[in-house]
């Protein structure tokens, strides 16, 4: 078994029941107080070894192996987990084998072997209803994390909600904070920022209930990452700032989580254009990530390093860092990185003047961006549906168990209810997803439609009013579009609209959105931005549109232009109708002034 990693307190000899209690306590508190968990496990291992009690010594070894994985030598942890799994399987101890598989899966996931990590866990799901609550939480949480890394967001959400339900029943602030933080991170990866923030805020509340608050840095890191994606740079800095002075948090959070926290801190510095501090912090994080072999954190470090190097003006170094990040995407299929890394590669190639490569990566980014936009709607629908259906499943299951606890008929009926419920959940989710997408998407350009604009813009204006920041609406109309249809045909006109939609979608932030307003008109909604910067971005899009080459059936079009009108909230209007009317007026003036220009409402 594993050698001691901490000083071992001396205790009088304990019987088997007392050793089981200490083992259970150690396993339960490994995330809330890992040092205490390790001390307890060491004590049990020593006494069990002295009593030649190999099973209880092995259970203590599981906690010690987890400690080694997070804070010590991963090679030792790997050897221990595989040996413990064989031992427990040989003696027919399913719980011990499952816990060993949990550790093995975590190690596989760290090096990007997501399929093997998932396979290590999935066989135990059928028995989780009878497992210890803490094991149910940890297994479903691990399955959710593995599915995120594999890019299977829908499956990840289902596992995380099972973990969340079990964590609420467990009533452990540390486990609940862990699951909520991971669920928030998954919602963020799916582009569903509002629900991500909600889960992360609840996770932070759970941290405040924890005795040591060991999950605080990682919860803060996930929250800050979500805020950065939304463009809320000041909020991200305020979230991460309390932990910048903590020097010994590795002791509590583990090396991989500490490296992740460091790279998020670097990202916040970069968002404030504090490039030198950002560079120092990201290099520190990268060194820590490489030392612990955590592929996801290492990928994040290279991505942020690319952002920082580009901010410092080191374009070749930025490209090298981003290429390093991209090289890990074949093992890490988390949708967040599948979107972010190609976009930054496109921007870096563009800064280097390598336009062909920039366009190729921008197309790749656009494909993943459209995919993640759809997953955001699915994630929200799935969240509400699963919460409702899981609650209903619990009620039906409990009712059936009470009424027919001793009868075979009760077991058959319960199985039937579960099958019907699962089928109903799948059917409703599928139908709601289809209906939602059909209702809010323009079928030609795949952008959001005018109906979505009317609904979403109300929420954007309310959020801007509460937080006190501006926002802009940009109405865009293709110049001489009727001439394109008349001279080249409607299929070419449709192709022009599609290419413009791709350009708009590829050049907005995660907090913005683009819609087809109608005909050849499009609308951009830009959050937390004034009219001057909005006009500058619209001008940049106009220049880019003129360079777009539209080809169809051997015909070629280039040099296309558009006119645009901009209205700022609340300067030019405080309601949706007022803003759209003001932007439309500016667009009309742009057309009247000769087209091919961007004007701001007066």
C-alpha cells in the first residue's frame, strides 16, 4: 500500500466499526478538508495493517491515492488505483472497485483519454441508486466532467443534474459547491451564460457555508471565466482579486486547480491590458499545468498565452502558443475551446497578414459558433425539463415503492414508469429543441430571426439598465440588393445574404448576437459598448464585406457594400421600438447620403 504523505497521529487500537467510520469520514471530507482526510486515512491504514485487515487498509488507500493524484505524485496514484481495483474485484467488493475506477477515470481524463475515462465509470451507473450518497455525487459529477471534455454537452448536463440532486440530498456544502461550479462551467461552455452565472453564484454561497472554503478559488475561477466571456472584465477582476494574495492555496485546491486559477488571473490582467503581469502569471500557470499533466488546464494556458503574447505585440510567439493549444484539441473536445482557439488563430493570422489561413480558421470558428448557439438553447430547455421530469420521477418512484414495496408487481410497475419517463423526457426534449430552433432561426442564414430579436433585446436592455452600461443596435442593409437579384438571379442574392451572415456572426463577441431583420436587412445587438466603438466595428465589417468573394454557378461577385444605422441605449432610445426606429432613421440617412457608409442616430 501507499507510503505516508503526512505525519501520522497515534491512537489507541480501534475496532472494525471505528475504522469503517474513520474511512467513511476521510472519503467524505477529501474535497472539504483534504489534509484532514489524508491524516485520517493514514491512521486507519497503519492500524488496519497492524491488524492484518487488508480490506480496511485498501479503503484507506483509496483516500490516500486521491490525495496523491491532487497534490503529490500521479505515477504513484496511478499504480495504487489499478492495484486497488484488482484487489477489490478479487474480493467481490463493488464499492471499493467503483472508487478505484473513479480515480483511474480522473487520471485518464487529465491526459485527454476521455473515451477510456467514460468507459471506466459508465458500468457503475446502474448500481448508483444503492450506493453511498457521496459516491453517487462523485460518480455522476465525474461522468459529467468526462462528457464535457468529450464535447457531449447534452449527456454532461444529464449526469450533472443527477449529481446535483444527490448533492442536495447529501447536504455537504463542499460537494454541492463542486457540482454547482462544474454545472456552471458546462453551461458556460454551451454559451448559456445567464444560467451559468446563476449556478456559480449558488456555488459561491455554498463555499461560504463550508468550514474551510477550499473550493473558493476554483469557484471564483469558473465565475471569472464566465464573466470574461460576457465582456464583464471589471466584474471578473473583482471576483478573482481576493485570491491573488493567497500563497498556499495549492495545499487545499490541488495543483491542477491552482494552475487553472492562475491562468484565469492572467486572463483578467490581459483584459485590463496589464500585459506584463498577465505574461508573468500565465507562464507561472503553464509551468504548473505541465508539471501536473492536466491537458485541459494546459490547453487553457496556451490559449491565454496566445492572447497575452498578441497583446504584447509578439505575433509569432502568439501564433506558436495558439498552435500548441490547437494541437491538444484532438484529445480535448470541450466545445468552449473548439470555438475560442480557432477564433484567436484567425485573428492572429490576420494580424500577421496571412489572410488565407485567417479565413480558414474563421470559417472553422463560425461552424463551431453556430453549433454552440444551438447548444445554448438546448442546455436551457434541458435544464428546465430535467428538473421537472426528475422531480416527477422521484414522486412516481417513491409512490410506487410505498404502495408495493414487497410485491413483484410493484417492481415491474416501477420499471415501466422509469422506462416511460425516460422515453417521455427524450421525446419532449427532442420536440422542444426542434420547435425552439425553428421558432428563433432564419432558415436561409441560420442567424436568429426578428422574433428572437424582439424577445432577446428586451432582456438585454433590462440588463444594461440594471448594470448601468450602454448598448447599441446596428441595422445593416445590403446596397443595391435588388440589382443583384435582377442581374444574377435570386440564388446569387441568397448567397450574398449567407456570406454577409457568416461575416457578421464571425466578428461579434460572445455577449453580442446577430439577427436577420428581414429581406436584405440584418441587425447586430452589441452589449456594453458605446456608439463610437460600435460605429468603428461596423466600418470594419463594411471594409471586410467589400473583400468578400461570392461565387455561384460560375458567377462571381465582389466589392459588395452595405449601409448601416446605429442607435445607442439609452442615448437614442430606452425601449426596443425607440432604438430600432432611431437606428432605422440613421440607416435611411446613410442610404440617402449615397450608401456605403455607417451613420449614427441623432
